[in-house]
C-alpha cells in the first residue's frame, strides 16, 4: 500500500474520538434543551397540585352553611324588638335564666361554661379605658347583641343605647345570642325521637342543620382573611386549622368535640379531662432505674391525636413540657439541669404590625419531644417529668403588666380578679416520677 493511500485511510482511534465528541455534543445539547422542559413540566405539576389542594380545602368547607352564617351573625346582632303578645312571660325575656325555665339542662351546662363568663372581669376590666369604637371589636364576640352595647353608632357618632340592658350584658354570650333573631327562635333539627313542644311557648323554632356545621362557630373562632396576618396566619385561626386537618373529611365538626350530644359545655383547654382526651403522652427512661452519678436519657413525647386543630389553638394558652431532677424535698436541683419546651404561638405586640416570636404548636397528627440527657447529680431523689398547662398564659402576663403600672385606674379591681383567676386555672396535665436508686 502506498503512503498516499495510507494517509487517506481514517485512523480508528481518531474516528472513535470524533463519534464520542459528536455524541457528547448531542447529549449536552439535549440536557440544555431538556432542563427548561423539565422545569416547565414540574411547574405545571406543582400548580396543578396547589390548585387541587385549594379545591380540596374549599371542598371541605360547608359553603351553604358559611353563606348562611355570614347573614345570621351580623354584628352587633340587630335589636330583637317587642316580643309577640301571645308568648308566655318567660319566652319574652332575653336573659339565659328566662330560657332556663324550660331548658334547665342546657342552662345548667351554659352556666358552667366559658360562654357564660365571656363578659368576665378580664374583659369588663379593660372596657373603662376603651373608647366605644375600640371596645365594640371585643363586644362583637363577647357580648354581640345590640341590647348588650352601652353605646351604639349613630350618624358617625357613638351615642347612648336606649335598648341597653346591663343585666344582659353581664350574661356574656347567652342563649339569645345564638338562638334568637327578631324574637324568632332558631336551632338545629330535632333529635331523633324528639317532638316539638314549644309552639305554645314561643312558636316553633326555625330549624336548620347549619347549627351543626363548623361554620356556625367560625364567626368568633376565626378572624376574617382580610384581617391582620402574621406569618401567613390570622391571629384567631382555629377554623382554618380545623379545615386543613383530616377532621372535615372524617365528618368531625367543632360541635362533634365541643358539643357532644348537643351539650352546651364547650369544654376546651381550661378543662383537664378535655385536654387530655386530645393528646397522647408517652415517656421513656434509660436506664429504667437510674442511680446517682449515672447518665440518664429521658424523653417526654406528646402527640396531637384527638385535637381537631393546632394544640393549643389561638395565642392565649401555653403548654410546657418539662423534666428535672428533684431533691428530697421535691425542689428542682438547679445544678442538675432543667429542660423545657413551650408549645405556644407567641406574638410580639410591641411592634407595628405585630410579629410572631415563635409558633411551636402541634398540628393534628404531629408530635413534639423533650429530651433530657444528664448525669444524675448528687442529692437527687427523683427524676420528674411533667406537662404543665396555662390556659390564660397571655392574659396572665397582660393583666400583671397592666397592674404594675399602678392600681389607681378604672377597672383595676376587675383586672386583679382576672389575674388571680388566670393563675388558679393552671394545672398539671401529666406527670411521672422516677425514683433515683441509692438516693440519700
């Protein structure tokens, strides 16, 4: 073969490199083309998912009940006017006691509930220092009836309310606020097997299933979406928390837990039994029988297994997970370590707009854990783990700070009473004591 012919023959290695280079160029080109396509597809999928999620949220709400509730809960609730002459005397009054004449069980429940003290000293003690325009915001839920307002808006001014009933105001959120509109009774459908017997007393109530929908409670337990949002959440966000939980799809409404069998108790975090039914608390200690000088690892876990919203909801309560070593007299050994976690949504109201300091609450199905890992100190007699609940934590601090500025102001006595009550309402939800082996 001539040299000329040899030069024309392609080198196998060079040919392979050329094919590899062309293949690599195609691969690189495809990657650059594919990237935006993949991103676009991913974005479309994400938008579709979000749209489905929004639709899912909307599907969980009872839209008919929501529309009805907006009209039903016009605030302040319009004046009832004069009752029909044919009503029996007890049916002509607006006080809870009037309703209790024929509904003693419901009245007894209400009388022991927080609704009955919606106008308690903590609220009434703040009003003397407020302008009627400011206090009306609180009244819209605490005393929502026109007859409960000392002053009403008229022509742009606040004037004395001729219909004002101080006794009805003191009753807080009473029967009439939920069940009476223009002297017409309203309520849920009759329970199975029950018969209507009220026609001769005050006429047959207008019955609707919307009384059994969570949307009925929304007016006071969910701030409007147009109100102040802090970190994406309104200040009162309980209904939305419920809506985003698994409970709507299970058919569990606010009333399912807070008004079982139509009881009018509305128990919540102020009630130890109710609070305990909404969570599962577990502990683990290793070693099981710790001794002085030995390293012990203890965990205290709490899971939201039965609360249909964040635990705890709203900004008022605080729940503390705690673990500590105790001496022979039951005092915490400070040198031995003290562990604590707070479950709370804490807001900073010293800035404008308000800010969120932290939100450590537990959503339905989630859990939180406190861990203590320490050497058992000298003098330790026990390892103590407990869950401490302060239902009025925010207001305890608020009342205390207000009173520290001085007690010579209108409403001071009421705020002092409210402070004392808020402290008395604290309680231990759970505790476990692990003895220390060989303690002195």
